[in-house]
């Protein structure tokens, strides 16, 4: 999930969507290989400003012990907004 | 993590912070009992608008298979913003 300056939101989202699925305004999810994960992080670091933006990655090695619940709006299949 | 209308951000954040720790603008984390988790969800549902806002809960039953990485700004101990 990211929290970045408005100027860089579109860029960060676009980059993340190359690898992950968009689930909420600033949240993406997906299966990613170790190599692609490293690549994504490097690419994000080139886009964001270290002193203004923040991007958090949660890595779950298995989904066996995790679950997700959404209250309110569900953003599914919003594939053509950007 | 939440994505709610500006009008309700402070309310949602305040409520979440009664149970969890704030890690990024719209992201909180923490250990929570099953009972408190239910309570939090009920309280959040009373605050948000189902057609405008979205709050996602990821539950990890163990942290053994998960990790977190932050790029950019780390929000730690921002205890007195609200």
C-alpha cells in the first residue's frame, strides 16, 4: 500500500499494477516472484521521494494463516481507470 | 487500511487507533483479540458510508510467515497528530 504525493500517485499505481492487482485506492495485492518483488521495489524507489512518500509491502509466504475482510466499497475489476 | 472520504478520515483513524498502531497515513497494525476485532468492525461500519468508503482488514493468525518492508517515509511514534 502506498501513501505518496498526489503528483506521483499515478506513476506509483501504474508501476505496481504491472505486477499486482488493485484492491483499494492505495492498496494492491498479488502473487509475485522474489525476482519481480526486488524489481518492483527498485522501480518504486526510483519514483518516490524518500522524504515525502511511503510504500509498505507486506509479504505473506502463505495465505493459509491469513484472511481479508472489506467493509464498505469493494473495488473489483476497475481495470480501466488509468 | 482505509480509504474514506476526507470528512470521515479523522473519525475512522481515531477509532482504529483505540485498538491498533498507526504505521502509515491510512494503515494501522496490531494485535487484537477476536472480540475486539468484531467490535472494531461494528464501530467502523457505523462511521463509514458503504457507497463511498472502504476499509480493508488483513488478519494474520501468525507473523511467522509474513514480513513487512517500508520504502520511503517511516511513520513511527507520530502519536500527537490527532
